[in-house]
């Protein structure tokens, strides 16, 4: 379970204040796949980073139960001078999982070929997302945070990503950000809509998608 308690977050862009969270209070249940929708720049990725602990709110509190992944597809914590394989070994040690097993899993899943043993700084954004997605899917979390990563790569990789995600969802929950409403409809059960610093919760992802479409139409 994830509790957002009077959560406030804003920052300045080009001299203007942008509000991500304007005192949001909400409870996101455990074991449920939830689609996070919102217009470009609404702050969806910022909200994920706060839930993951990678960013801090201006005020308020986030309470969580169970283990939570870093934002899948976010490779900001990887060291640029280390190879992909070395970064995965480091992640395995941090999370206390079998090092060789995780390295083997990610090498097979990410399908980076010889690049897996090249410095992370040489990776394209797509390669970084593949590595990060493979690393997170190779570790058992109670809640996965997914930010657009399933849109990376060719059709075969996207299908593989969705298949692995569905397997993980049998024993876990997730918060998923994607611009693909079709993908959210397939992957998620419930939905939340972030708009102007306010969060609206929907117990049916179809209702969340309908509300999002209505929002775009009225803009």
C-alpha cells in the first residue's frame, strides 16, 4: 500500500512555478496494477520518483508497505563508467539477490549483445531502458513503478516486456505511466489522473481513460 499524505511538490521552469502535487492525499492499494494518466508536463514522472524515494516532496509524507522498485526505465542510478554487467552486479548486491542469476537474467532479457559488457555511458536511451527494465523485472518487488519503458524497442521486445510484466503482476502491484492508452487498458486494472496538482482515483482503468480523453477534448 502507498499512502500520499498532504503531498506538495513544485519547481520552477523558465521562471514559472510548476505544481506537481498540490496537497494530494490518496491511498493506492497493494497488489493492483494502476495506470497513471496526465497531460504532458503534469508531473507523472516526478510523482513516480517521489514514491520511489528518488526525489523529495516540498512537504507532506509518503508511507509505503512492502518493497518498491525504482522507476523502471530510469537508469539515473547506474554508473556511467561501469559496464552494463557490472552495474547489474552492483544492483544485485544492494538488493541482496543472487548476483550471477540476475546478471544472466538481464543479459538474456535486455538482449544488448556485446554492449552488455560496454560502459553504460555509451548506451542509447533505449539501451538504458532495456537494462533498467531487465534489472527491475529480475528482482521480486511488491510494487513496480513503470515509466514508458514498455514503449521502447521493436515489437518483439515490447511483447516480451508486456509478457514479463503480466507474470510479475500475478504476485505484485504496479503504477504505470504510458502515453499509449491501449497499453494501459491492457496492463492496468485501475487508474489515477493527475491534473493541475490534483489526483483523481478510478477503480476501473476504462473510467480513468475516459476522463483523460475528456480532459484532452476540453483543453
